[in-house]
């Protein structure tokens, strides 16, 4: 039986933060760019969690991340 990964808002934020800090995505891009880095079978769980937290897929990543001091060198 396949298990799906739990995608809490904190997990989604941490993944987005990691991708921004690595320079893979830009904080000005829409949240939906994250779908490129999350398995398609799990994307509906991510969407549901984002909707539950009042985020739209077209909102910029920076809205999801909040603070500006999240990248460390």
C-alpha cells in the first residue's frame, strides 16, 4: 500500500524556503511553481493545505514565506 507524505503548511514553507535559498526558484514566482518539485500524486494534498490556509496558487512565494531573513549563507 502506498503512503502519501503529509504536507503541513510548515513543510510546504520549508520546501519553498529551501528552493529559494538554493536559487532554484525566485520568491517573486507564483506558489504553483512548487508543483514542479512535489510528486504529482501528492500535489492535491499541497493544494488543499494551501487553500485551507487562504493561499492562492497565483500568490507569490514570498507571501508564503513571510519574513525576509530566512536564508543563511
